[in-house]
C-alpha cells in the first residue's frame, strides 16, 4: 500500500488546527513535519511546540524531517514532542550511523533523506539499518522548485538494495508524477501544494480522496 503523507508546512498557518482536522477527516495516512534552520536550507520551518499540540488532536503517525545542520543535537527534543519517525539529511552530518542508532535507541523509526544530487551509493553501508528513505525530488526548502527527473532511477536503485525499505518522495508529487513514482517503487508520497492543499480548487478531504483514486488505478 502507498501511504499519503501531508506536508504540514503547506497548510494554512493561521488556521492550522482546522487543516489538521480536515486531514483527519480525509483519512490521510501520515503527517510530514518539516524542521528547517535557515542554514541547511534557506528558510525556517516548524518547531517542537507545534508537534506537541498536533499530537494532542491527531493520532496519525508523524515523520519529522530534519532539514538542519547537526541533526544529532536536536533528536531528543522532537522525540519527546511526539515524533514517530525522525528523518535527517545524509549531507548534514558526518556520523550517519551514530544518528540512526540514537534515533532507534529512543524507540523511534529512523530515516535518511537525500538531496537530488546525492547518489544512493552514499548510504549503502546503512541502507539495511534504516526504516525509511526520503528522496528529495526538488531542492530542500525551495517550494515550487525545479523537479529532478532522476528521482525515478533513484527510487528503483534504492529498492534493489533494500526491497523492504519504505521509500518516501518529497517534492514534485503531482497527479501526473504519482503513477511513475509508484511504479518505480515509491510507497510514501509527501503531498503539499501540488496535491491536497489546494483550497481554491476543492476541500482538503476531497483532494485526498482524488489522490487515493489515482493510486487505486495504478
């Protein structure tokens, strides 16, 4: 089954609680929680207190995507705030194995994210140890950025090295790209302004239903 993860940073920041209820009512599978420091990526993201409040009103699993330098220093606070997954960038640390181990010691699922230009072979030594691989199809932190078509080959390559790996795609997820991503082996799609957060077109609930209809027809 392919999961749909809602990118919470694409929700309405003034009416965030209402959008979370809409995601619940639409039966979204997972919440994608972007953390950004303005250094590793050129913008700022969500913070621990938002995660704490989110967990009070939603039972959906939350994957915290750390788009920050030195992720190891920030794992504890997001673990205590309610993360189910913590995903960090391979490019942001020299100690990937240590970071994975720390996440798992806290009882959470561990994942690695790769920028579009980072090849799969950079993580082959730990690809069997992670629970989820987040492949960026756009440059991180750049909303509406260039879509990198190499994503399909990266999905297929990762799947060859670990057939059971959960492969999440972040960026560029749209109705026209979803079938190609799923056929390549992706099974977790991060949905944002290109899919479900399009209130000028329809409700969040109906947009989720539409994307799930696409998945059933692949």
